[in-house]
């Protein structure tokens, strides 16, 4: 399902309305060259495959495991570069916000405000995001069920905003792993919102003793195929030209040169299951 509020954001793109939509980009804004390279490559692939595309990068990472990890270039620099991507490629953009007082500023640069999974129950953050009148994408917490996400949806609706999306990104399995319960896709769609599968963060291996989150990127294709087969409306894939040197989440990002082949397979699968 591509709701009307997403169609408005995608008006500059030519796409197949029966396709899933894609949210993709590097985990964080590392520098201008990187975000431009990724946006250009992914946009070209999506244009050829008629996939609606939304660019994603975090202007700030506020939830790193280690206090010494890279958090960003500075809010203004990061937000300016994300806005530049949107203007240059005529793409809708998204980034995460971590506190209620960030929402209004971020909303002047991006089209979709993303609520991190750890913060999906933060009422003041959800309400502040809703009050910007931007699309709000809430990631399901690793610690709650798809059914319980109705309360996040209700908070945003009661604040006067119907432009809501939910993202599945796995459920805590022990201390250092996640597991995806694909029942959550139709369960969260029952809240009358589009549901996205986060194919990369669902493969994180958090809480490593090194202070750097691990991952299992060789399973990205498996997660994505299962999500399409289960009826996900959109996919979220973080990608980087060289994940080994990425400044955030390199352990679970998809190498950029592998994205085209994966999306070709997923488009074929989508046609088979709709």
C-alpha cells in the first residue's frame, strides 16, 4: 500500500504503484561525497525498476553503544546535506529524531520523521513529531509486540496526524541477537497503516563486549524476501559502498554494489505474490 501522503512525496518519480517502496541510504551522514554517491546509485536503480524511493541517512546518531563512537558531523551540517539530496534528486528524505525538541527543526529539512525503536513509547517525542504534520515512521521496539504498537499509532492520531507508518526491525532474542516474527507485518497493518521491514537492523547483534554492534548481513536477502512474501508495503535497507569502513552500523549494512541484484529479485517476487 502506498498511501496518499506518500504519493504526494513521490510525485516527482515515475514508479509502478504495485511495487513495494524503498527507504535506503547510509546509516549516518559521514560526508557529502558518500551521501551523494549512495543517493545517485540507488535512485538510478529504483528508476529503472520502477520502485518508489525515499532517501535515508541519520544526521545524528544518539544511541551508539560506546560513548567514543561517531555520532555525526553536527546537526546543521547533517541536515543540510540530507536536504541537498532531496533537492538534487527530487527525492523525499527521512532521518531519525531522538527528543521532542528536535522534531520541529528536523521537520524543516526532511519529509519523514523516523522514531527509533528504543523510543517508540516516548509520548512527548511521538506527539512532537505528529505536531510537525510530517509523515511519522515509528520503528517497533525490540521489546514489544506488533499488537502493542497500536498505542504509538493512537498517540500520533490523537495529536492530529494520520500520516503514520510502522517498521518491523526484529525482537530481542537473548542478549546479543534479534529474531523477526513475520506475523507482526499483518498484525501492524491491522492498525490501518503501511508496514515496512527493516532488513538491515533486524540483523544486528547488539550489546557486544567490544562496544561495537555486530551483524549478519549475509541474511539481508532472506529477510527481504520473506518480508515481501508476507506482504510488507515497504523495505528499509541501509547501504554503503564499503561497509567495512562505515562509521556506523557497518556490520549489518548491505554493500552498495549488491543492491541492484537484490532489488531485481524482490521486484519479481512482488509480482508473484500480489
